[in-house]
C-alpha cells in the first residue's frame, strides 16, 4: 500500500445496501453481441452467455446497425433464459437487473434496455444502467478479485481499447462508487478499427485483429517504419492544473493511410485481390490458410503495423500512468486479446515495477459479466435507474 490515495479494491463495508443474494443479471446489446450473465457480488460469474453476430456482419466487412438490432431482438430472450438456466437461479433470487445504457448503437442498445426494463418491472427488481466502457474496466477487476490476487492499488490507469473505443482513464474507488477521469482518447479511428481496416485492405477477414495478430509473428516488425506524430489537443488554459491539462490522446487514421500508401507504392494490389478471392473460396479460412497466401513483404508489413500500433498504445498508457501517479495498469476491450500487446505491456510493467492486468480472452471482448460486475458497486450505493432510462449512444465516462 502506498500513500493516501491508495484504496484497496473491496466492495464490503460502509455502504448503503448490503444486498440479499448478491446476484445481478447483466444484459449487454450495445454492438454486435447479445449477452447475458449472472454474477455474484460483482466477482463470481455463475454464467456468461454471448451470442456473437460476427459471421453475419463479416459478409459486409463491418457492423450493419439495422441487422444488429434485428439479431438482438431475435436472440435476447433465449440468451437471458440460457444465462439464468446455466447459473441455476430464478428471477426471484436476483438482487437487480443491470443493462448497458451506452455508448453504442442506438437501436441495438434499445433492445437490451427495453427488455431489461420490462423484466425488472415484471419481477419487481431494481434496474441499474451501466456504461459499457466502465464494464470493460470491471472485466479486469472482477477476475482479479476472483483469482484472489494481491489487490491492485489506486489510482489505476485503465486503457479501454476496442473496435469502437481507445480511451485512457484514471480510475479510483471512492467509498462505494468508482470515479473516472478521461486522460486520453482517440481523435479519429479506434485502434481496433485500424486493425479491421488494414486487414480488409490486405484482403484478410473480419474482424481484422485476430488475423493480424496471428500473422504478425511471421514477419519482421522493423521492416517498415511507421511514425506517430504528437496529437495537438484543445486544452483550455487558465488556472487549470497539470492533471487537468495533460492529455495522452491517440490517432490511428494516419497509420491506416500509410499502409495504403505502402501497398500502392510497392505494387501489392494484385496479390491482395488474389488472396481475397482465394480466402473467400475457403469455407472456414484459418490463419494458416492466410499465411500460405502472404509473401514475405506482406508479412513484414503486417508485423510492422501491429508493432507500431502496440508501441503507440504502450507509450501513451505508460506515459499517462507515470504522469498521474497510477499504481497499476488495466487493459481491456477486444484489442486487449492481442498477443504482442499482452507480452509488451507485461514486460514494460515488470521493468517499471508497475502491475499490469488483463481480462481472460473471453472477457476481453463484449460480454455481460462485465456489466453485472460494474453494476455491483452501484447496487451497493443504491444508484438505480428509473423507468425513463433510455439509450445513450454517445455516453461518456469521466
Ligand atoms: O470489445 P470488442 O469485442 O467490441 C467493441 O466494443 O468494439 O472489440 C472488437 C475489436 C475489433 O476491432 C477486433 O479487430 C479487435 O477488437 N480485436 C483484436 C484482436 N481480437 C479482437 N485486435 C487485435 N488483436 C486481437 N487479437
Ligand atoms: Zn466493447
């Protein structure tokens, strides 16, 4: 334990609501996954069911909002019932129902919210609205608690990095509640979006992250040099402290353009078309299939792209952690599944004596266990939603 600002992660004691069974049903439908989970006291997942629409959207190379809403409608009742059955609990045993209220696709969010509201009303349980980004952070914290590891000290620096978000937060628990301060975000594309766009450009599958992750190890990451410039942010001056002014923002649209330029100047277009068509002809293409269709220069480009993106995420995250005196780093969101990112963050954390934590691969991508976990401190603090709760597609955290 360090100085005054260090608080252990603990949800017991001195709070407004001790709960009955401690069971919360979480529901998530913000993007292309319909998910439900039952979690006890914010730490123990009794079930965690996810219906992914990935294959549906893969045909379009990205998430199609109308299709996403329709699939959520089709899946939500089945998924919630499955989560309850696997947990072996009845609705009457729940302490609360929690649902993602934003950010995300408006129509997709509304399916989960409308269902959760009706359910909570029907079974007479409180309803809790959860920010999806806060959920990603709690995915790490709940697993750390479940493993009963040495608790991480506060404040924490949280990197939430997915297909829709690249955010840095300074996070700490104050009594029952968690407080977040955004200290960095992307000014254009999200990191996962860059993985998806570059993979598409190179004739690989969707989502792009796992393809690039799988192929990068076969190339030379030093072959192509990519530069990240300093991001100018509109920080207002005037009596504000360093903490309020310091920013660790990201930009990933430049590297995507640089990859495109490299493809053009190196005359790689034709080989990409051949690869795209060959992979389209394979029923369930694997990374090995794709590797067989990539020459050395393409593998080098993929390795260099991934190395540069991971290097940038690492510099900004550790830079922010140092600037704000964070005592540990938690990384979550779909891109947190990346092998190189995990290796390099852990190595850098070790070098600096700063603990770094990730969720398991299953909890890195969108799920509802993280929503139920983030709802637990809100339940204890009696922070319930009313019947007017709506979707907040642009919802911010901190
Ligand atoms: O958190 P998530 O499931 O959904 C969003 O909220 O966006 O993240 C999906 C994103 C996609 O952009 C996908 O390409 C990326 O996470 N991703 C990865 C890996 N696995 C998924 N990016 C890099 N390496 C991976 N192994
Ligand atoms: Zn997400």
